[in-house]
C-alpha cells in the first residue's frame, strides 16, 4: 500500500454521524423546557444568554477564524477537519438555534416586550427579521451544506469541486450569520438597557 493511500483509509475511520449525539441535543432542549416551565426569570435569562453566546461565538469562530484557515488547507487536511467537525456541528448548532430564540421569546414575554409600544415595538420587529434570516440560512443553507460536504468527504475519492463550491458559500453564510448575530446583540442590549 502506498503512502498516498494511507491518509484516505485513515480518514474513512474518522467519526461518523452518531445518533447518540441526538440524545444530548434532546436533553439540552428538555432542560430548556423545564426552565421555561419553572418561569424563573433568572434561569430563563441564563439559558438564553448562555445559548446565545455559544451560538454566536461558534459562528464567529468558524466564520472569521476557522474559515480563512480552512481555505488555505490542502484537500486532505480540510477533509480531516470536516470529518471530525461536522458530525458534532450537525447536532450542536441546531440545538443552540432552537434554545436561544425559544428562551428569548419567553424572556421577552416576561419583560413585556411582546406587547411593547413605540419604539420597542420596532426593535422587536428587527429582532424577528434577523431571527427569521438566521433560521432560514441555518436550516436552508448551512445544515444541508454540512450534510452534503460531510457525505462527499466520506467517499474514498471525494470530488474537490463538489466540496469547494458549497464550502465557499457555507463560510460566507457563517460570516453573515456572525454579523447578524452581532446586530441582534446590539438590538437586545438596546432593549435591556432601555437606551
């Protein structure tokens, strides 16, 4: 067996998408439901802020740090990173994308923002638009791209063009998501401080 073939066979042994990771995602969602059912403002705020920080931090890290590094890697190195990263991200990001706005909705309800008058009303409309864009991008672009690239990378001889094109779009979308999340943080900071 040649040395060139060795990395490919090692890559095929890398982690697969494991449905047991769904258990952790469902446990996190169940914990959020319990916190919401308790109607404890501080706990709901904690869950919302923590999940939002994890979601935003991950998007910013991937979009502005990991993304530029990945573009400079050779196909085999990129493949190794993707095959290890994607099986976790497929569960991690949608879970955060469910928990953050759900806890945020109940938090906004408890704070009276769902029935707010001018100008808070328009700030909430802005939040809804940004959240809709984040959700559509996440479910319509990022998740399908994650799956498509991951399954292509699992092939013995992945097609670089089938990976490169969607990954450019993916990394651009993650960067846009990071910018939108900074915008939503600005809006929420405005609402929280009453400025």
